[in-house]
C-alpha cells in the first residue's frame, strides 16, 4: 500500500521546485544507472550531512557570509557573480538581482546534490563544468586587488569555508547529527569534491580546516555589501512581519554560526544568552518538523533507490550463485 504524502511534503517540494530546482545545472539527474552508488554511497557521512534541505541551505548562507569577508573572494563576486545587477558597462551596481540570486542558488544546490547524491557520471560532469567556470574568474578590483579563483591560497580558503560551514551547521541543527567520528569522516570525504575542482593539499580534518581559516583571519575585512547580503535572505517578504519570522531566524542563525573573528568584523550581537538559546531551540524544532512531516527531497529519495538497486542486484546474484552450486 502506498502511503499518501503529507501536505508539508508537497509544500516543501513545490517551494523547492519554484525557487531552486528550475534553475539546476542542465543534465543533473539521480535515477540511473541502477546500482551506481556515486562517489560516496548511502553509508557515507557526507550523505547524512547533505540529506536535509533546509539545513543545507542554511549552511550555504553561512559559507557565503564567511567568504564575503575574504578580500579576493568578494572582489571576484563583485565582478563575476550573477547576484548583482549590472550597469551598461557590466559593472556591479551593488544592488541585488533577484533572478540572478535564484539562478546562483539553483546552480549551487544542484552542484552539491549532484556531487553527493548523483551517479558517478553526473558528479564528474558537474565538477568539470564548475572548474571551467572558476577558470574564468580572474581579474582585478577597482582598487587594484588581483584575484584568481584557481589560486591555491584563495581556493583553499573558499574550500575550508564551505567544509567548515557544512560540518558546523550540521552538528548544530540537523535533527540526527553525526557524532565526532562521523564529522571526521565527512571532512575526509568532502576532500574528493575539492580535488575534483582542481584543489590540492586540501585540509581533510576538522583541525586542518580550522587552521586554514585561522591563518587568514588577519586579512579579513567587513563586506562592502553586508546589508544587501542580509536583504537577500528576506527578499519577497520584507514588509510582511509574519512571513519574515523564519527568514529573520535564518539570518540570525547564519551570523550566529560565524567564527568569532567574522562576528567582530560585522559587529554581530548575539543578544541575551537565554534569548539566543530560545532561537536556536526554535530553529531546531522547525528543522525537525520539516524532516518528520516533509521528508527528504525527491532527488535524495531517488538516489537512495538508485544506490539500493545495486544492493538488491548483488543479493540476487549471490542467491543465484548459491543455487547453481547446490
């Protein structure tokens, strides 16, 4: 008997379809070939870290906030990112492009979902695509700051920002977080994506990632468009106090998860400890309800079925072999 889907399952899937799925990278699929476990497989730590849609989106916000304080990364985003509206000369106006922000969100989510849950061919193709895109992100800011997305130092910083954001957000907000050993496995597994994008000598432990970030803390600066980054989270509901509740909680959580050095740069005030703890508990409750009532994304459900088909096929082969021997 097929169980009917909970209304929240429909709601989350339709919301994701409207805002994210329609702007995926072309060719991202999760259903074939049967038995292909992809780069990691259902028993990996990285599948657990990425299997909750809302926690993943929060982690991407955390990573974007960290990266915005790194001078070369922000300069590259100002010159190349879809997030900003452009003038007639193609220069950033510093104003948010709603459509561009949605495309970037879709590309980012489909990249990570495809690399983690997709079949092997999809993961490899996505990394080739994004690596080629990064290869074009080179230049100099109006102030003369030279940047190159493939420069080892810049690449390692951005890689460490992502790894740290995903692991830290998962540990704090996932309804079923990995233990310390599982988090260590995640850091080791995540390196495969970084290397496929062209990285080398990437940190593969929690301490290594933190050391990479800490080494660059003295170079960080307050983002040029901090207010615009914050507006991006509440776009579409700016004037609706009721509908802003959850986006405002996301915005606070993104800043609360930042390293202390970043929080000092942006003058983040965590507020009274009891109020802060209440916010964290409320957001955890929302994430737990989203999992229990809404379930996983259909892409992730499909990936589990695809990878599980291999297990069933291997079991069938073993049974057949035993029958032949008897």
